[in-house]
C-alpha cells in the first residue's frame, strides 16, 4: 500500500480536489469548520462533498451500527462529518491494498482515491472486513454548491494539501490539524503552531 492519496481525475479546479484535504486556515472561525481537516470525496462542476476527519463524538459506533463496530477501531466512535444531513450516516473504508487498474471494486465499496473509498453500510461487514484495513463512520457531511468551494479557497479559508492514508483512520483526530500542517513545506508548517491567543503567535 502506498502512503499517499492521489488527486481525482482532471477537469477543473474543483474536480481535481477529489481525494485531497482541505485544512481550515486560522481565519476560518465558523464553529463547524474551525481547525477542521476535510477529505473531499466527490467533486465536479456541480459542487463538492467531503467529510470532516477530526470531529469524533462520544457516541460509540456499536450503539448505532453494531455490525460495523469491529471494523471501526482504534477509535470506534461516530464522527461528525459536517453540518449537512447530520441524521445521515456515511462511511469511509480503507482497503488493505490499492486496487489494480482494471480490477473490480469490492462489493459495497466505491473508490474515492487509491485505497480509500465510500462504504455502503447496507452491505455485509463480514465480507468487506476481509479486504478492509478499517472503517470510519460519519454523521452528516460537508457540501459546497457550484463555485462555492473555489470562492472559499480564493478567500484563504482553506489550505489544499495532499492526504495520507494514515489521516483516514488516525488514532489521534484531535492532533490531525496540527499534524497535517506540520508535515507541509515552508510557511504552512509554521501555521501548525498557531494559537487563538494573539500574544503567542
């Protein structure tokens, strides 16, 4: 398995974001997205959809989707994926290996980028469990209408960076914002030390 996610197919600024991370900049103060790390799972000329990777709740997956709980370690909790449709469950699954070109996708898994894909929670977890390294379940998602995300990026609300497979199932989601920034080159690494106390920046 490679350690990094590629971008999606070309065809426009938004479409090329599929499989990449949006990292909230310090100027983004919206409660839903302050210090958020968002994986874009689908994007085209009509808009974009993603899930926030670093908002775990206190709800155990086993209490709402018991058949999937065993695949959701080491943080077997429901995550807040974003403010849209919070009553809807969406899941990401990380395959044990990257599918080969032309290879059929596992039933119940739809590829996003490399070994990361969306999981159909109505599928059989016992069958998928043989090919998955893990699953993370989200309540809700983040969504942008056509042109909206481009405008937010232009307004410097988001940094756009490459994702690593380790970001998807991180054991320390509370450290993800700083960790993703810290591994970047140049000025972005310095942003990882940012604090809301202006006297310490």
